[in-house]
């Protein structure tokens, strides 16, 4: 995939101004980071899949996406233990698919992670307004404060930021456990199927919107797990990536699978799928329906849901900065974006996407549109990530690996197939979002093709392998 690139010499101190803090995260913090990326999806968003496919359609979608993510995470656990760089997805694909494949993967991940915080900021603003906090009637000041505070924490230091993130995530986890305890006694199977069947092809009590509804629900099944693949972006800040990376991302995925199962069953199963299908705040609504309007658990979960949104917002800011840092450090994007400060945090890569994200949130105030853009970028990256694992296994079977994926290429082959289906499904939900994302993606690829592939940095970690293989080829 477009392996012809040109490298430029850089100053001797180039990498001294582009260093991350080593050893800031162990596997427990990495697992917390993985849960933090995703946990907001348990509080809101997934339930719109009920409106697309009914409970049966969302069940099928969630099971398929759970299989896809589990298989992909097992592949990522292998690649992150083998190639522990801040580039993560871009670094894996760079080695397996060449410069264009690596760059395309990095851009898809960057779109996902740069846009998702903007969407979450909109949801945070909505929560603040709904709770009547500060007397706000327009949420843009909330977006601004959120970006300023959490970008500031990340600039302060990665270890400090991850610990704050871990504490916020713990509050959100307690809220999910309280939801489970509150709703479990009120679960009724009949509540899952109270959406009336339509006249769509294949419609039934189980699939009220037919087969097409189940396909459209795939996007919302993704919301239970979206962004867990960002854990390897912390590789260069991990003490022992060969051991900690696989353990951290696999534990995070296990936790997310458990919470997804509980939310999918108990929230509609206690309040009714019809009741929560279009709610912006489904967990407190289900608790109030089951326990009464005065329920203290519902009030607690209402406020703690804000913590869940903040946790994902906070952690995905970390993810976009590391992906942008790696692409910039290697010269794929303007090099100034990879500068780090005295505390070895990539402050430019934090501020620039944050500014863009704030503007997107303030100008659109449309969380659903922004999330759908992020999902399209995510599904494209999943296709390329799974393809990278398969290519690396075939091209470099003897490469030293700290962890090996159970089932090998069969496992990631399953994930690849399902990720292609997920890309197709995004067009069933929001063609506008998919079209916008595709246009931005093409613009990034054009930048690479006409400019940046002629200005790469050979000493960047993700690029060094290309130099070694070319040198070895010249000796044969």
C-alpha cells in the first residue's frame, strides 16, 4: 500500500522535544483507562438501538459487536505487546500494511477520538441543564469549561491525569452497580418485548422493526464498547508493555462485557423497552419507573451518570492526543503537533483537537450527529486493525510476541468480517454523518499522497522498521 516514501533529516534534538513520560501506568491503570473510554456508553446512547431494532434487534447487534470487539481486543493485545509505541493502531498497520495503510488507520482512529469528546461534551451539557445546575439554558459554557479543565489536567502530567480519571471512573462504576441492585428485583421478561411489531420485512414481537432494524441497531451495539481499542495508545508510558498491555486491555473488555449484559437486560426489562427507547437518560428513568419518582438511587445515578460522561470525555482526550502525537512525530502530520512540554506531555496535540472539538460541539450542539461521525471513523479503523493482525501473522510468523492471540488469524478474521458489516450499517443510520466522515478522510489521504509521504522522519519508532527491512533487502 503506497510503500514509496521519502525521509528527511531532522535536528539532533528533535526527539528530545517529543518524549513521553515512561512508566506512568501499570496494568490496573490501563484497565481503568479502557473502562473509562467506554463507560459513558452504558449510561446513554445504546438505548436508541431499541428505537431502531427493538430489544431483539439490539440483542443481536450487541452480541455481534461483543464478539467483534472481543476478537479484535485479543488481536490488539498481541500487537501492543509486540509493537509498544504511542502510535498503537497506526503503528501496527504501518508495519503490516505500509505507510498508506498505517496513515489511513491512524487518521480513522484520530477522527473517532477527536470527534467523540465533542459529542460527549454535548451530552454533559444536556445533563447539566437537565439537573438544573448553575441556571444554564445554553450549554456552550459547559463545553468550554470541560475542555479547559481536562486538557489542563492532561498537560499537568499523565500519571496524575490517569489517577484522576481512575477515581472518576470508580464513581461511575458504583452507579452502574447501584442500577443493577435497584433494578434486578423488578426484571420482567415481558417488558423486553413491549414495542409493537411493524409491517417491516421479518417483523415480529422479537424483531418489531424487522431484519433492517437489527442491522441499523449494530451502531448502537457498538456504543457499549466504542474506544476500548485505545488502551495501546498508552504503550510508551507503560512500565512493562509486553506484560501490562495484554492484561490491561483484556481485563477492561471483560468488565465492559459484564456491564453491557446487565444494562441491556435490566434497564428495558424493568421499565419496558418502549419507555426507555428514546430517553437521553435511560438509567434514572428506569429506576424511577421501577422504584418510584422519589427513589434516592435514581437521584444518585442521575448525578453519577454525569461522572460517567466526564470519565469518557477525560480519557478520550488522552487517546486523541497520543494518536496525533505519533502521526506528527513521524511527519505524517505537521511536526509542530508532536511537541511536548517540561512535564513530557504533548500539549499541542491536546490543545489543537480540543479547540476543534469545542467548536464542533458549540456550533452543532448535536451529539447524535457527532457520535455517528465518530462511529464511522471507528469502524473503518477496525477493518484495518484486524487486517493488520492477519498480515503480521502471515508476513512475520517468527516475530517475537509478548502475547499470542488465541485462535490466531481465525479470531481476527471473525472480527474483520463483523467490522465490515458494521461499516455498512453506519450508512443505514446516518448517511450524512458517514458522508462527512468519508470526505474528511479523503482530504487527509490527499495530504499524505501529495505532501507528507515525502517528508517523513525515519527515526520515529513506527518508521524504523521500514529502514531496517530496506537495509536487509539490500544485503540479499
